[in-house]
């Protein structure tokens, strides 16, 4: 189905199932511990052996020699796979460094070997016996230093400009020129990267944990140099990904190689200490923001440059993207600056670009409001735009940022806030509130599905879409139930299998809108097949309560299926609506923090998010997405940082004791409001995404609240107590 | 993890004797620290002696009015004991500030005293660490040292002792009761139990090889307001950046011990004479000769400020 004109009224608009708060249909599997996660799939293939990955202990250089004899001779060991004996391997375009390194080493903990043994303990013990001599090479590990050498854009990523930024900024009566820093971050999902691989002849099956089935299939085939048809990827449940499982990673490749070397199924999970340095992370940024405004609070010039580092051929963290679209200004400059760093690969983590970008931009807006003597909510409203500021003939399909800010301010009690910082004390706590805008683009990508109807009236949905904890199973079931006029109890959903039609996958908050639209498209086809089978006119057939009606005729849905059943497959494909309209999601975050007057410990007391993100397909799972994202925002603001050892070139705090993420005690009352919105430009579902929007801006709202509480303006994340101490009042 | 043999000892003396028989043997109590270290091969004992069945899990009153806490008493049970809560509130508070409910259910009194540092370089076997591998250097010095010691460190090691419980024990003047492989028993004052790193950071306590802790005794209660304040980046389940344990008497005198600042729970009795003069004066003495890194220099004002808050709270 080609979607190239705005959606009109369609069966989804009945909202009998879609749009209703619906508990996860896979909930019972999870609460009973029976949802099959990759590493625990003991049932799928017999005789599984265990693989243990070995990571490089230098960041850059070469393996001079590697002695695996002791490991091979250790009890239970079946094979030791290295780049030297694995056979020729290609590198997929979506990987920057090779997944099995050697002799060249590109980053710390790059995998250099897999030990396969009868038991996990044997594999791990043998792995410790491998002796490696390295020839170290000098590397660049320090973004601050590397930044000095990078003053302009890279060839592939030119600056975006409008008007005369430099002139307008210089002429602006009120100016801000400030630099902000966000650290490297780890996805820190619960389930580690894990795979079981088994060969049958030349046919490879992997049970794994991956967000993008078709990418994994394509890239595994390419890396191994075998046809894609020979690779079967299965990933029905994913214990969190946040972008860390978008790509083929070492667990999958190593399991496949280990299985090939031993002739046995092999399972591999990356140990937690390997995850931070072996897989991808969100790269650190240094962001310079310049804003010029007139005294009445109109922005005349806005500039945002962001420095980040990556391995050679890596991409920059696009932390300036939202600045191109969020506020009006006639003169603009945005651009990324990319330095080469020999740290592990930087790549997407939940809301890549916008998450760190808004952490900086929305502090800058707060600072600017302060300079102008304007309320920060009002300052943002004053600079709203309903069109793409760089291309004014492109309107936003929907843009309710102002409504989010206004409603949020009212519900949060914003008017009670003191504009003067450090004025509000509650016992030992200095209390402050902060606001930030939330913004994340809506990305359109084709998504296919198959729908089957059987003689009992059961509807089965099959698509390679993944559920990474987000609730995909449930919204896809709701979509099919709505379209076919049946209850949720009549729908089964099968996901995460490369034998199913290729979906949008999970990432970039594009999953919900695109994958449900794909199911919508397949259901439209199935409805036509049903109508035809029943001899009904498909244009006026109504599907409801398990019955199909047309004029004064009616028949049970099951009847149309008959013994052989009916099936239909289709995909949603997009025309140029995405070019003609700017499609984005909006929100406003309001936060109250307390800062301990003595120790400067920061604790969040209250959080509110107001979101405008198209039709909310399932308010219950959407709320879960947003509060989870807000929690991640607390981590980003207050504690998460991969500490770089700039001598040895690695992230030092590579476990969950050293890399702190929020615990329950850090998370206070959270409230989420969704504005009533349908966006007919986005898809027949009129929906967009919320999973990343909920994170965007949270960090800055917290930073601004800390400033309001204490008067201290911290521009380096995470905002830990050591950065505030010297601004705190006398104790006693 | 390397293969190891395992036995259950039947009496404390037998456990100590068994430890002496097999070089590098280790006792295992709750296992919450030892097993993690064995998985990473930071510890590689060829033989484990399980001390859980030794009936060392009771808390008894001593003739002089104190408490004798068995080495195997779980942190949860110790924190919840009515006598501890009434007479040694500092200990109960410190225990409850540590780890998580699940860990405290397993963690034992002796194991807690003997838990090893959380220095991330100690945990990464590819990195230099004098504590893990004597003579290999110290990764933390010149590296990521935000958590590390500001006093009592050496050129060989700037690790901290991570225990909360031990800070309270230090302020309460606890004594560690042991039995040696030859059956001899001794009492080690807590002040002498943990060592500074010097040039042998791998030797952390006064225990001799094979020496088993059987109990920790507390002298009779000293009264006062007893507070424990643990400062950290997140609200729970994190090691202290700094912690302050204090006992404050109505006349303003008292005791102070610090966590998160040194290789051992940090107390300098002479500093306590300054207590009536306030936190600044006490902190100045406690931290005299401090040698922080740029990344952890904030701990100096943080100690003073936290102590100030604790003393203010004690006054009510
Ligand atoms: C995730 C995590 C978070 C934590 N957070 C904190 C925290 O915030 N604050 C805190 O204080 N602690 C914390 N801990 C540490 C925890 O308190 C210790 O792991 C625990 O107290 C160790 O006790 P155990 O009985 O399990 O010791 P084990 O692991 O069994 O043993 C530890 C050591 O003591 C030796 N040993 C045990 N019993 C005896 C004995 N009777 N005589 C001689 N030697 C003996 C063992 O040989 C071993 O060397 C944390 C631990 C974890 C894993
Ligand atoms: S501080 Fe101590 S424990 Fe840490 S690396 Fe240095 S020697 Fe090892």
C-alpha cells in the first residue's frame, strides 16, 4: 500500500480496540518467566556448547602473537576460534570496526577469540589461559584534545545555514555563547547481547536478541560470505536494546563461527564487563551554542555546533538536528564536527542526536530566558514556528509544542515558581523547578506484514517486527483486531523471525507507527479477500464483532476463511508526504528537584511530561515508554558517564556497579499527559512514536531545575555533586 | 573461575587448620564478594572452606554489657537486632545504607569486614594494579580516580575500603575475635585490623594466613546520638563517595569515623577533641596530610560539609 495522500476516515478511527489502555498480551509470559529469551532457548536445539568471548586488552595496535595452546588443551574445550582460523570474513557496512579483530586491533575489548567448551565455566576458565602479545600503537582517546584539530564540518555532513548567522549574532542586543558537554553513555540494557547459533548443512539459524531482524540477517550473511537465504534469524523477545542491539554484534558472529568450528550448536552471551567496550555506545559531545535575541525575546540568530569522536569511517553524533527545527530564527548555523577517536564504536542510543542535543540546547534556552528576564516557558512559546525554519513552505504536519508547554505549566503549578534561583528551601533541601521542550522526529520507513484468518475466526499476524519491551505485540494485535472486527482474544501475533515479512524494526521511535501501518495494509488486503470470498462489495463491507456485513447481508468472518483459511501480505510504503511536511513529535518536561544544602546530592522530586505525538495507540504501554524514558533522562542528567581512561583508551567503569543508572529510590512521582492528536500525514494509523520523545529534554529540565534550586549553572553532564559543592551555602 | 576443591568445616579450629593445610585456601561465607572475584580470576583459591555451618550466627550479650556478634551473622539480621538498634544505632544505620536487601541477606559480619576494594582497575585484569598483582603499577593513579582515597594512600595504591559496616565498627571500638590454624585465639582491635596500603597494598588486614574470624565484639554501649550519613550519586545501591559515622554526646563531645576516603575506615581519635569546636576543626585534623587527585579533591570539602550536617542533625 502506497501512502501518498493524507489519511481519511478508516476502520482504525472506530477506536474500539486501538487507542484503549491495553495490558500487554505477552505480559503473562513475562511474569511467569516463560517468554523465551535467546540465551535460555534450551529447547530449540540439542547438544548446545558454550562460547566465551575474549576481548583485546589494548585499544589500538596489532596482535604480535597469540598462544591458544593451553586453552585448547584445557578441560572440556572444543575449539578456539580466532581471526587466524575463522576463514575469510567480510565486514558489513553497518559495522565500523570488525567484529572479530586480529591481527589489527581497532578498540579495547574488540573480540579476538572465542573459546568453545562443554560448559560455560570451562570456556571461561580456558579463555583466561590465552596469552597475547601486542604491539601497541598510539591512539587518540581524548575528545577535548582531538577537538582542537577539528574546526569545520566533514565532507559528508556539511553545515546547514540560513541568512547571515555571524552578522546577526554579532548585532544581537542579547547574546549567549556557551559550551556544553555530554559524556559517553552505555545502553545498559538488562539482557546482554546473546545468541545461540546452529548449522544444519550450510543453513544457519541464530536465536538472538536483536532489534532489526533484516539488518541482522543481511549483515550476518555478508560477514560470513553466504547467501542471505541461508541465514535464519529468530528474536521473538528482546530484554532491552535502546539501540545497542540495532546491529549485528560479536555475540552473533562468534556463535556462528564457534558452531561452524565445532559442528555443535553454540551459545554466546557477552559478559557485562565486555558490553561497554565491545559493543556500541552513545558518543560524548562538546556543543557550542550561540543564540542572539532582541530584548523582547525574539531569537534573531541561532548557532549550534557539536563535536564528537568516532573510529575512522564512523559517523558523528548528530546533536544539532533538533536545532534546525525547534525554534524560529531568520539566521541559522548548525553543523557537526567529527574527530577520529580510537575508543569503541559510537553509534545510536535511544534518541540519538536529539537526546544529547536537547540536553545542551534546552539549557541554553533557559540561560537565554534568564538574560532576557523572561519566563522560560514564555520564551519558548514566543519563538515557536509552525513551519520548517529553513524551508518555510514546509509546514509541520502537527506541532503542539505551545499546547504542551501551556498545559504542562498549568498542571505542574509553574506559576508558583520563583524566577530568582535559590529562594525555595524545604528542610535540608534547596528546591527548584525546571522546564525543557521535548522534540523528536517521526521517521517513516516501509514495513510489511502477513495476516492469516483461519476457519475458527482466529487472526494471526506475522512480521519480523521486534518487541524490545516496548509493547509491539500488543499494538499490532490491537491493529489487527480493529481492522478485522474481532476481539484481542481472537488475535495471535508472531514477531522477530526472518521468515516473516520485513518490518520497520525497532529503533528511532519509528517502530509503532510504521509496523502497525504495515499490519493495517495487510489487513486491508485481507478484508478485500474476505469480502470477495463472501461475494460482498469490499468498499462497503463492515467488519465488527466477528461478523462481516454488507448492505443487508452478513456472514461470520470465520466462514470466509473456510477450511484452507485466507492470508494476505502487504507493506506500507510512503510517498513524498515526508518531504512536503515536517513530521515531528513534541513535548514539554517539567521537573522539581531537591539539592541537599550540605552535600549537594541531587534528588528528583516530581516529574511531568506532556506529549503530543499523534494518535496514542495504547495509552498504557505508551505511558510505560515515556516514564521509562524519563527515568533514563534522570540517569543522563545525574549519574551516567562512561569514564574514559585517556592513556589506555577504554571505558573504565565497565560494569553496572561502576556505571550507575537510576534505581527505584531515584525515581519519584512521574506523570504523563498525552494531548489528543491525530496526524493524518504520518500514516493510516495517524500515529507517531513516543519511545524516544520521553527522553528528549529531560536532562535539561533537570539541569534547569538545579539552577533554579541553587543558582549554579552546570554545563557538563552528568551533574554530580562535585560540580555544585563550591556554590552551596555555608553549612550549620 | 579456576577449578577448586571444597569442604565444609565442622568447627572454627578445624576450619583454620584446614586453611593452613592447603596453600591459598579461602573461607567462604555469604560469597557475595568472593565469588565475583573468583569469576574474574582476581581471586583463584584452589580450595574453599565453607564456614556457614559453624554455628557462628548468633548475637550474644557479653559479661561487661557489650555484644558478641558471630562472624556469620547476616547483615540483615544484625541491622534488625533489637539490641543493636537500641544501643548501637550507628551500626544498624550503616548496615542498612549498604548494598541491597538481597545482598544483606547473604552478606556476613566477617565477610563484610574483608570485602575488597571496588577500584575499577582492580576489577579489570588487563590493567596494572599493585593490589591484584604486586609490582604491576597502579592504574588509578593518573587515571579515573573519582572514587579513590584522599588520605592514607601511597604511591602504590589509592584504593578505598568500601564497607559501611566497618565505619560503624571503627567508631564503636569493636574488637575482632579470631582463631589461628594452631588453635590459638586472639582479639584484634578494629583500629589495627585494616592496614594502610604502603608498598604492600595486597596485604589488607592484620589476619595471618588461615586465621578465621569467629566474632566481632562491641564494648558496652556509649549512648549519644548515633548517625550515619552516606553520600552518593544515586539514592541507593551505590558505594559511598564519602560517609560519616558519628556518635554525639549531649555535651558536644563524641566520635567520628569516615568511609570512602581511605584504605580503611578512617578515624583519628585526636581529632575528636575538636568536636565541640565544630566540623571544620574536626575535618581539618581528620584530613591532615590529605593527598587527593584532581578527580577526588571534592571529597575534602564534602567531608567537612557532611560532618557539619551530621553534627547539626545530632544537636536536633
Ligand atoms: C552489588 C554489590 C553492592 C554492594 N554494596 C555495598 C555497600 O554499599 N556497602 C557495603 O558496605 N558493602 C557493599 N557490598 C559488599 C557486601 O557488603 C560484601 O560483599 C559482603 O559484606 C561480603 O560478605 P560475604 O559474607 O558475602 O563474604 P564472602 O564473599 O563470603 O567473603 C569475603 C571475604 O571474606 C573472607 N571471609 C569470610 N568469612 C570469613 C571468616 N569468618 N574469617 C576469615 N575470613 C572470612 C573470605 O575468604 C573472602 O575473602 C556490595 C556488594 C555487591 C555485590
Ligand atoms: S588504587 Fe590500588 S586497587 Fe586501584 S589500581 Fe591502584 S593499586 Fe590497584
